[in-house]
């Protein structure tokens, strides 16, 4: 059964994973109890929390345990807040919570990237909310699921990873090298010791999949979509971008094209006058285009304990008010008549930027031009920059081309004797 609003009833919370965000959730519910109870119509308190290390001091006056059963089997717990991280273990925990009739709030994007449809089926009319799983404190899920529900969503484009955005901002504005800014991001706590999840684009991809399900009803997994990071971007690329009026951002993109939906995450050159291009530092921003409302932009902190916890608490308040959620992903019937399919990444059309390091000798441009012609790829602009060891970097932008052709072009170019290493490629929005 779902959590139901009862007059004068106290809603009791169990937090599974009392780390940075879990601690912030408990503190917000205590420190802002007056305004929260006024908005929820009931008092909301944290009864207990699950931690891995009971000996660590957290400064909270709640019951702490290292056994999830102490929360899942507690009939007094109305709402389970899942903040464990990971995929399969939290999936089992959340399933058990829902099957016992407890409402669930999660910030776990990886869990939802893989199991959102299974959990929607299990939840039925039991409240299951997940605003904090995408873009931290920005209410993008509420906006997309509720505020824009009258619209066909034409596209979603977002900066959804603050670590990458901070790094690209510093590389662009202050000329910091990739290696140096990655180390700084790790020192500041923006990037993990193993930064692959962030800089490789996987974090943003998980978030994109959640939004795409709400917008299009697309059931895709991370392995099904194009995912690239920012680890191939260097100072030459940034200089080219500046010269031609672009900024480079890690973008998560969903776009409807007739009966197909593109889903992709990658570094991209985007015109500096676009709103999304002006979002710098650790901030996140998501642009959503609806067929009736046009473009709307959502901006704010995408991570951090208090920002993420703010979204978690907002979901708890919604549950306390109504006792149940709208359909988890925002629809009761198949979206778009169940006709939308995932577009193959090889069929994506875009403009492209290529950086090709070549030996500085005669005949290079003629041979390269021939290969471009073979794949029906038209060059829009080209710059040549001297490099080390008697070589040069050719910086090329193309007109609209097909992804598969560009990949084949790069493979062929890499095999040329005068080409040094694999060409770098960044898509142009």
C-alpha cells in the first residue's frame, strides 16, 4: 500500500546510505522542520539510517545501523530514502521496500539507468520519486514529467556533469591543460580518484537515459547509446573553437527525428551565443524544447550534499502531501503511440570538427581531400597549425555528415603513412 496522508500523522523516514547526501537530508529535515511541516501538512522526521561504518562520527541524533533489514522490516518507516550508490544491490533493496508498501525516494542515477522500467512495474501506485538523480538541485524531472506534460518533446540538451563542465571552463578561460585541471578537480573533490565515470561521459549518460524515458518512453541502457567524454580535448581544439565562435561542452543530447530518437553524450562545439554554452563552472543546465512551449532552460547546482538533498526532501514532501506519486516515468500509456525507436548512433547526422596531425610535406592535403570526397564529406573550414617534429595539425570542420561515414573516414586517415596517430573528432551542434 502507498503512504497516505493522515491528519496529524508523523511521516517517518529511513535513510539507506548516510553519507554526504544522506547526512544533508537528515539535517535539512531537522533544521527546516517548520517550513517543511507547513508545506507537507505533517511532521517529517528521520527515524534511522544505514551506514557501512558504525564507528564513524556523523553528528546526527538518529538511530544508525549497518543492517538494511532494520529499516526494511520496520513497520514504522513510511519512506525509504535510498542513497547507497551502485546498481544491483540497491535494486534488490528498493524492490523489497516497494513490495513491503514503503514509498521510495532515490538519487541513484545508475540504478535507474538500468532498472527504471522494472521498478515502475513493481511500484504501481506506491510513491517512487527520483528528482535528485538528475542535475542535483534542479527540478528538471518535475518540469519534464509535469510542467511540460502537454508537449511533444522535440529535444533535450544538457550539461549534466559539473566535473566536466568545471574542467572545460578552466581549460577554456584560463588555458589550463587537461591533466592539470583533472588533478585540480580531484584535489577539490569534484572528481574521484578514478575519474572515468565523470570524464568518460557515463554519469551524464545515466541521467540522459532517465530524462529520455520520461520524454519519449525509450527503454535503452547505457550500452545502447553513444557515450564519449572530454579526455580527447586539447588546447588546439579550444583555440579553434574560440576562433570560430564556439565553446566546447560535454553535452547529453536527446532528439526526436520523425519516429526515431537520438541519444548521445559527447564533447561538442556549440555556438557561444546559445544559452547552454554560457553555463560555466560546476553548474548544470538543461535545455528542453517542447512543440508548444518552445525552449525552456533549467539552471543550477548539479551536485553537492545540500543541493541534492534539497531535491530528495522535496520528493518526500510531495509524498507526504498526496500519499502516492504520478506514474513514475510520467505516463500511463505508451508514449507517442509506442512508435518511437532508438536511432542507431551510426545514422546520426552532425557537423564535425577533426584534428589531424600530419607530417609537414607536399601532397598531404590532396590525399586527404580525396578521402573526404570518397565518403561524401564536405569541408567547411580548415586551419593549419605548426606542431613539433616537423609536423602540423590540420583543424577541419565539415558540413553535415553521417556518423558512420565520419568514423570510416577517420579509420582510413589513420592508416595513411603521413598521419601521426589517430585523428581527434568533436561533433558540432
